[in-house]
């Protein structure tokens, strides 16, 4: 749980403005969460507040076109997590999965926004040839991170469905 929360916190902080980055770091304060868990003081209400706060920040920084899908998913999840006051592992897993999914959308939208800027700058290349390379450097980390996750997911899916076997992977690698 801590690792997933750290990824969500850091991912949102990377994409958002400094104000939103500071706010998400306050909401998902890993050290405080670990201390409260170790002292058995971390409650289901804390989980709900943490997820709700993260969703509020995601709603603020996401692309406007994503609002309908966020609202649909969040309304269903919020109903489920507010239905109980006792710790519910299944709802916690669903909430973490929801946050990771929204983070992926944020990363894709950020890369797309940078790509649009890149395309606009493309017309200036004749005047400033070095401009295009600096734009590529801006989007490279997002594309690299998202591309690695995408490739890992596709590889794992092919292992699970039997397309890739140990013998086949050895042939591909060597």
C-alpha cells in the first residue's frame, strides 16, 4: 500500500504545479502514514480522507475531457468506501487501483500536451533548429516512464495468455 501511495504522490507532484505538488505531499504524507500504521492508529476514515483528497487534486489538474470518466468511477467508488466505517481491504485495493489509473491518464495527458507544444514549435524549426531537440528532451521522461509500464503490461499479458513461454523468450533474447 505504501509503495502505491508513494507512486501516486510522486506522479501527481511531477505533473502538477508546485502548489498542487505540496498539497498532495501533505495529503499523502508517507512518514505519517507509516507511523500511524505501526502504532495501529490508521483508521478507515483516514483511508477515505486520503483517497478523497487525492481525487480532489486529480480533478483539479486533469484534462477537462476526463471529468466525465472520473466522475463516473469516483461516484461508484465513493459510495462503496463510504458505506462502511470499518477497514475494508477490497475497497482499499479498488481505491488504489482507481488512483493509479487516474495517474496514468494524467501522465498521458501531460505527454500529449507537451507533444502539442512540440508540434507548434515544429514550425519554428527553420528559424531555430536547436529548439526541436530541447522539446524532445522535455517529453522524453514521461514517454520513457509510461512506455516502460506499457511494455511491461503487454509482456505480462502475453506471458499470462501463453503467447510467451520460457523457451520462446530465450529464442527472442538470444
